[in-house]
C-alpha cells in the first residue's frame, strides 16, 4: 500500500504548534458539500431544489460583509496542496469535495434525490451532497461507483461533470504530487503499473458516462471511502489544461509527472458558495457565488482577516469581526463572558458554540531511547516508561483544569472522544490510564485527596523503576544507578516557544519536581522555536515530548500510521512501538466493514499501546466558535454544530442583522 508518509505528521505538527490557539488541520476530510435541514416547519428547502432554497431577499443579500477573524495564511489556497487549516478553509469555501459527513460522523452515501435523513440530538436532518456513492465488495476487490449531481455549475458558469473529477483524481495520484491528501495511499487496481510507467492509465478508474465513474481497489480498506469523499472536484478547465485531456487516449489534463500548472494556481474556484476575489493586506476577500447549486448566499461578501490570537475575542466586542474561533482556554472564555451583560459566553454581544476537537493531547515517549538493555518491548523497558507515565497521569486532572477549565477534559485512551471507536466507561475492561502499580493493584482509592494521590503515584513509580532495574538506596530514599541501556536523566520537549502558555507546561513541572525527590532528573526543553521539537523527533533522538494529534475530518479510529511497526522508519510511529500482536490488530481493523468488530479490535490495540507506555493520553479539548450576536442573525447559523459538521455548512442560509 502506498502510504502518504507526510499526512499524519503534518496533522500532528500543525495541531501541536497551535494547540493553545485552537486550530487544527482538516487533513483529507470531506466537507463543505452538504446541505441540511431539520424536520421542523422552519426548515429551509433542501439543496435538491436550489431555486426555492434561494429566497426572495437573497438576490440582493446583505450589504455588510461577514468578517472572520482567523490566523495567518500560507497563501496556498489551492485545493490540492494546502497544508494549514486556515488556507484550507479558504479553499473549501470555494472548492467542494465529492462527499461529506453527517453530524454524527457518518459518510453520506446518498446525497442526490431525496438525500440522506439522519437523527441527531432529537432532530431529523436531511443531507444533500454532490454525489451518490455505492460500494460493491467482492472477495478480492472492492468497487466504488460515484454518481455526480447533474446541472451543477462552477462559479464561472461552466457545468461540472465526471471529467473534472477524473482530472482531480489523476492529479492526486501523480508521482509529482506534493500535497498531503491521502487518496494515493489506496490500493487502486493498476496504480503501481501506472506510477511505474508500465501502464498508461489506472485500471481501477473507469469512466462510465458524463456523470459516473467507478473506482476499484484490490481487496478492501475501510479508510478508502474517507479518501474518496475528500477528493476536491476541481474544474479541469481552470486547474488543468483542456487540450491535454483525452480520456480515451489516456491524457488527463496535465503532463504525467508535471503538476506545476495544477499546483501553481493558488486562487481557488469551484462549486462552493463563495468565489475568491483576492488576498490583500492580510485579508482574503470572497464574493457570493451566484451559481451556487443550493442557492445564492444571502451574505454577498466575506472577509477572512488575519488576526493575532490575543485579539480574536476582542474583535467580536469591538465590531472588527463577526466570527472567530479562538483557543478554548479559561482566559478566553472568561474574556468572552465579560463582553456579555449577563456574564455568560452567550449573550447580547457574543454567541458561543463548542464541540469536541477531533484530536487529543498527549505525552509521547520514544521506546527506542527509553528502554533497558536495548530491548524496547521487554517488561523492564515497559516498567521504565510506566514509572514516568504513572506520574504524568496523576497530575493530568489538576493541570488540565488549570489551563482549560470546562473547555477540555482528561481522557484515558490515546484516541479522540469524537471517534466512534473511543472506549466508553461502560465498556468491559475500561480503566483509567496508568492507575495500577507494578503488581497490577489499584494505586488510588475513591476517598483520596489530591496530595494523597500524588504520594501514591510516586510510590507506584518507584515500584516500576525498581522493576526496571534501577538501584534504590533506602537510606537516602533515592535511586542511585540506572540499569544497562537506561539513564538517570531524561528530557521532555514542550513546544511552547520558550514560554509557559501551554497545556503541558505545568504538567511537566509537576513531574519534574516529583522525580527530583527520588533522584531522577527530568530536563524540560522548551525551545524558542517549536519546530526544533519536530526536527529532533524526525531524527529519532528524542526521549519524551508533548503534542497533540489530529484525526482531521475523519471519525474513523484507524491508527495504522501511528503504531504499525513498519511505519517507524517512514516518518510516522514517532514512539517506535513495535509489537506483532498490535500489527495484526491494526491490519485486521482496516479490512473489515463491521463497526462492532472494529471497535473491539481498536480497544485491544489501544490497551497494547498503553501497556507499552509510549503515550500518556492527556486531554480532549473543545473547539469554540464565537459569533457577534449584534451583527449576525444567530438563528440562521447551521444548527447543532458538531465535530463533523462545522460552521461552513449551510453558509448560503446565513444572514447578517
């Protein structure tokens, strides 16, 4: 399988660098293509009827622009190659993808005709997208049939058809592709032969008619559908070269091995609700797409304005912005509440929405540099890491509450709670992370105070270090020597740019102080440039580090890239876990469509990860959206925002006051 080695790392890098700024990369997710309406009488017409969806007052729209206070752009607004969430938001508002998710995180397989109706939070929502997708799973292959919506126009008035999609797919599969989309990681039939030059096309991509294409893969992978719905439908005539497109003669809109023209077009254009005008003085200017298939947006102009994190919430109060997505910290929520007369985060000045971020914060440990006798998988090596993990785990609650307050919660498994695969407290075998001692006995009792818990954790850590082979001196109550291959001093890297504003800063200080009392040194490395941490990780010389991982837009718990042993040398699997049982579970989890079976598979896999003690799961934070109650008609914001249903949905219905 061809793995896009950069995807997961880019997601993690972007999220770690912005973990206190509330941003994440939405890598390879479907999005921006759905329309939804509840079953209430007030619901708008569905997107299958764009004429009626565009109400009488939408033709003129609001004269006031909608201003979004966002972060700095890399100015790569191309749907194929953007790497930051901020560039991606600009791209996705202009260029839609094949499919999308429901609020629950289900893939919308039927987006045409009557669409798909699914209940969320007591309301029936209808979803319309640009396609229907059917899956035919045979013994040795799987065929995906994509039928596109007919009559959809690009913003420039040209009609969308299947050749635009085929062009986009071949661009993502080209060997010169430099972006992070993982479409090419799938085992499409004939892809190897095409990439090696042995075949003139990808056998698994077959044009059926002007609006239908089939994709065939060897075998079955549960992640393929997510990659398919994440393919941008980019207009061939705009991003490619029409003179170079001849499907019957194996020419797909560009010269094989040369995507310079495709990737060089940085002004996005597609079927989305808005049209890119310009980037000027740190502001992206967007105009309503009069040809939008769901109806022309009521707000005629949008501006995405680069704004410092510290100024985002204030921009809502001062009127310089109508919408923002700041960091969900205690300080930010307190600031927002101060602007409302009622002292709440939603009131007369600001309206706030929150939802689970599709990722999690953690402390990583490198098994390759934190082991005994050069054997990362031995019991002694695991006990060494469990000594550290036990201490990190016990201080999580106090540190998370101190930094995030109600905007985050401590988690027990290395997976986002937004995923359907996340273990629940009611599941058999559910346990708090690193809450038992070296003999398997519970470390804590329910009536312990915080100080008693800290003391109990330290005693448990001592037991783990002794089991790892460290020499303990009863007279001084400290360790005096490390076993072969281990050390008396280790380093943890915090990407806080030399400051203290980071959710793991206090956590590391607590653990450093505790270890100091027993003779073990934890050095906190807080480089002024957080990229230094990733340079060290890339070199595989790190011990411990604090970061956050993003699942992008996918609800799937697949964690092959992060924990499969074959990924250690590929730029993934930063913690060097190598366990044959885990490898088998990760492979089995990818080839079954049975969600119940897969959920059990991943629970077992995550238990192995915890046993190796290469990750201490830390927090699941909330993302927040803040609208100006004074200037935005908050009743027209897409209802029931979730991890998989963000603010860009139903934008054609959004109104200013």
